C-alpha cells in the first residue's frame, strides 16, 4: 500500500492542508511547534479510532475543543487516498463532529473509481452510525455492473464502520482496509524500554516502543537466519567492534540482549552498551521485518545516532519502501537531509497560526540551488526550507 494523498481539515494546527503525490519515502522538516508530531498523529488518530472508537481517540488527545483547530466550526476531517499493489486509487473519508458532548462519526466513505473516468463505487457510505455497504464486490470492474447495497446500522455512532463491517469477510474491501490500518507502525522508540530483560515469549514484529526487542531478535535468529546474518553484518560495518548480537535466556526464564565486542572475551548485556548501538540495532530489526508494515512513521530518527550513519539510514528507508512499505520521518538533521532527494522533502511552516506543508521540489529557488550544487542540509541550516533553519 502506498498513500498518495492526504487531506486534513480542522485537526489542531492543520486547519486545511493537502499533501499531494506523496513518495515512498517522505521526510518532513520544520521548526518546533509547526506540527510534525501532529502530522503523524493523524495516522495515530485513525488507528486509535479503529481499535476503540472516535470518542476515545478524541478524549486521549484532550477532548474535542483541544483536537479541533482553534476558531474552526466544521468537522475534523481526514481524507486518505492510497493505492495497493498497482490497483485502483482508493479514497477513505472520515468526518468527526461533537454531539451531546461526545465525538461521533458524521460521515465515513470508502470508495474506488473504475478506470480514469468511471463512476466511483462507494463500498461503504455511513452517517452517524447508519449507512450502506456493497455486497457484490466480485462484480467491481465489470462493465455496466450495478452495485448491490445492503443497509447496516452500527451499535453506536462513535464506532467506525470499517471496524464493525471489517470483521466480515464478505465485505472484502472494507476488511482489507481495516487490516492495513491495523498494521501501520508509528515508532515511539524508547532506548530504556529496549534495554531491560524480557519475559520469554514470542514476537515477530518490533513494538512501537521497542520493549520486545529481545523477543524479535530471537525470532529472526531462529526463523530467518539469513536475514539476521544480514542485519548482523550491517551492525559490524556501522558499529565498530560489534561482532555478534544474541538474545539469551537467563535461569529465571527471561531474555536479555548481549552484544559481543571482538576486543573482549565476554559479551556485554544491553544495559551496558551505548544508546546509539541499541538504536541502530533496533532500526535494523524494524527495517528488515520479513513482512514490512504498509506505513512506517518515525520521529527524529537521528537522535542518539552518529551523523555519518544517517546517510546509510536513509538508504535503509528507501530499501524498506522498495520491499513494499512506505516511510515517513520527521527530522532536524542536516546530515540526514543531505542524503535525501529534493522530491522526498517537505517543510512545515506556520502562517497566521496554522500550518502549511510545502514540498521542496515545488519551490523554484530551492530546486535551482540544489541543481547548482547546494545540499538540502545546508539550505535547511540557512533557513531556506520554510524559513526555520537551525
């Protein structure tokens, strides 16, 4: 899946923003307070709304008055356009309003378009907990096929229809989109969470906080030895001295990470190695997941990493995207931007209290300076990417 377009209205600092033609790797820069974390929280809001409901998602963020843009009167609106496996462009629209002191789904639509000019099929069309869903999806794309809609009513207008109907395989498109959202990964990695020992168990994918790093290490070592060998080889290249990484079980049934330095006979357990070593290893585990997440969001990946490693990290991001994922990252690092292409970079800038998003390749001055040999990192430091600078 690749998200191609994102429209946000009345969500905190984003009163009316459209991000078009989003590439497989998108890097966002901007001064503190311009909304980089809020941009990624759009995906967190959708995921929380799916896992629980829109009222819970709004309440976790301080309530409707805090979530809706200051001075706005309309609904909080998200429109996501995405494409899966070279298929048709899919649009998901969600509008959230407040009703009797609780957040509710005012409108929810999931639609395809048949060809470039065909009439779109609304596979799902709901308002305030009631609506219709298409039941003859197998006929989609068949010339002159007519949609067969089935009326549905949810238990509450706070529940997303993709949650209620996505449980049923006969609503295949809805179910597929639900699974995509469930697999979005919003990284909130904490070094200290990844250091402690872990109760023995099983995990295939790194958690957002990274607290199951030993379990995933053990899984990759046992089930994907060639992939784990590739990860270890990259660790040897990027962290001088590291020759081996393993997850070992203690006598009380817990797992600990051990890093072997070739200069010493005995390995070091995770709590004694540097923050940068832990974080680089965690990123390699995340980015070499055998089943890439359809969307991976990472805030300021440069923290704790040596600047010379950031160019290689950008290449890892691109490789992850080539294997089927999509990466969005925020950054303040000139070194990371120096490894980026102009079409991969956006900047966030506040105007009149609200944030705008500009793609670097749409700025003629920036493009001319890059073509003349200037690096994006240098332009960022000079304040030419949205006037923020360092």
